[in-house]
């Protein structure tokens, strides 16, 4: 498992700490939405004692199912990942077209009787139940006998476990009763119909059960309530993407108040998670404050005061023995094609198989951060061989990057290209725009830079031979989130090294720095 002690956002890299792209905590008792300005979709948040836990979709990225913790719902830290490696389908190894836009999504997180549980349904597989006493792991898993779309795990006050499930193409909400050990489905019944509903989440407050559902066709959130799990249910609209989001639920604070969490489609950056005060009116939750009901506030008082500012780590000097939790692979990696120990203090990427960046194994990625951010890497390219394509750029629907290669004369070259996914993931219809053809460059120590401006939906790349003077390559290119093409995620920073022949040289990465442009 990629596990690392919690670090500050910016590591000591021998330079003044650059400004982070975003800080939600305003330092005066207030926070600004979103707490994390990046693609953290399909959230589920619970509280265990004084600690909050947040789990999110990771699709084909490995390790999978990112888990974070917070003391105040604003300042988050990584705990780890539930899944070390994806098993069950050859696509997870980037075969048969791969698992982009599928894999693992919409997890449900719960804590019961000293145990953490995660229910999740990988695309094309039956529902899995993961469990661990320590959220750092180890996690064990069992499979149920059928798939439950976007499973909403729930434990009632008597300890019995259930899953609520519905799919937006219909809206029929089904309740699965589980055995005491959560290994079998003991009963299955339709409890409600809410047209277009999915992303079901069940909570209980007092005498009522509350069922939150996303309505993707309207980018809206509804809440239903009943005094019995089998109904009868009554439903009210809550909010939508124009007022804050469309998929989420509520979590209780230690003092008994409730806060809401909700996913919002936020343009090029992808789908972000907002948090919102909740107040109650006639037994119904109302998002926002009494003075401004029905919308998620842009700026509000922190749910819990007095907690310190923490930022998720992003920059990395690759000096640790394990990769930081901010990193994931595009699919299951080939373990013999990367190393942190072959050259201590460097990430070594040995050329992996791949016809292009989309099909290449062992692409190392982390989330692009908004509203605008800059990633810089320092690379030793001496080990790159003819046929290799190794470099840095964006990864998603539009893959804009600089690739380092070597020509027939042995000189290092730089190529700038934009590869755009225009297919549905089941074909290989992609466009490739070579903006700058292979250009010789002197020296083997190179610096590459990628800028992403999510407000403008544009990216840029540049290179340097000394880390001070930069030359842009290829001009602006689009960055975008699209659920139909690309990765179903917001644009990510990507380090890659592949060779169509399946073997080749290597790229050594000294450091990665994330900052505000």
C-alpha cells in the first residue's frame, strides 16, 4: 500500500515554499467552498468520535478508494487507500481497452461496532464489502451475490445492516437486507420510486429515516423521509448544481448539529465536494443558513472552530521509501518498471509498454488543483533510449504534454503533443495534435512545467535546461472534464515513460513541485 506519514503540502525542496493553489480555511474562523479544490467526486463522509472520514471515487486509479480524515470538515489529511491493487477484470491491467471511466466508484463508508465498512460496486462486478478496524488498514473484502448500483450502506439502531440502491436510468429504490456478518443478502424489496434517482444514502435522525438521492438528469438532490425503511416515503427537493450540488447527504457534528456534503459539477476541474450548514424546519433538513436557506454558502463559519490549517501533500522530493498518498497509477502498475530505491532520492520510471500515452502502463498521476496550479518536475534524462517517450503533462480528456525522446544520432529531443480522447472508451478513436515536432535539446538535466487554469479551461507546457529560464511549447491547449470521454475525472498531472517496443530506457525524476502560477 502507498502509505506515508502525513506531510505538509510543500516539502522542503531547497527553495522558499511556494503558495498553494487553494486554501479553504480563511484563518479567521471561516472557510470557503470547496474545502478541496480538486476532483473528489461521489463523496461519503462519516464521523467517528471527534474524527471525520471522507471517501471518494477513484475509477481505475491505483491504489483505489482514497480515504481522508479531518477534525473540522475543512482541513483534510490523507489516511490511505482501501484497495492496493484492482482485481477481478483484465481491464484493470490496461488490457482490452482498459478500465478508464469504469473500475471503482461511488463508495459508501460506515462505521459500526468498532469496524469501518466500505460498500462499493465495481463496474461489471458484484458488490464488495471491505472492512477494517483501523482505517489505515489492513482491509479485507467479501463479495455479495449481486451488484447494487451506487450502494448506500446503512446500519440501523438495532445493528442490522442494509444497502439502498437505485440507478438514475430508472429510479426504483431497492433495499437489500444483509446478514449480521454482511456477507449475504437475506432479503430484497422495492421500497420507493423516485424518478431518475441514484447515489442513495440513508441516515436516521430521531423517528425518521432520511434517504438522499441524486437526480443526475436534473443535477439535483432530493431527500425523502419515512418512519419505516419500507415506507411510505415522502420527498422534497433540496438543492441543485446552481445552488450547490446534486449528490451527497448529511453528517452529524459532536454537538448534535448537522452539516451537509454534496458533489457539484464544476467545469474543467471536474466534480468537487462542497460542505454546507444544515438547519431543520418541520422535520426536514434545509441546506444553508436560516438567513440564506436553500443554497450552499460560498463563505461560512467553520463547523468546528480552533483546528489548525492542514493541506493535502502534493509536492514530493521522492526521498521516502514509499510513494506519497497524493500519487496514483493510471491502472495497475508493473512493479518491475518503477522504483524509489534504484536511485535513492529519485523516482525511476523504466520504459513501460504502450503505443501512446493512453495505452501506456505505469503513468503516475495526481489531481490537478484549482482554481489554477502549476506543476514542475526536475528530470535526469540520461537513461532515455531511442524509441522511448518519457515526460510530463496533463492526463484526462485532453493529454497535453512534453515527451523526451532520443533521435537516431543519440541526441535528446522534445516533442509537444496533445492527445484527445474522442471515443466512448471501447474503441481507440483519438486525435493526436503534434504541436512541436521532435526538437533537439542539449544536456540531460531537464525541467518540465505544466500549468492548468481551470477558470479558463486551458493548459500550457514549458521546458528549461537550468530551472530558471523557461520556453513554452505548443501554446495553449484545452483541459476539460467529461464523463463520456477521457477518464471521467478532472485533469491530472502525469509523469510517464513508455516505449511501443515494450522495453527501453528510463527516466529519473528528482522532484515534483506544485504551486500557484
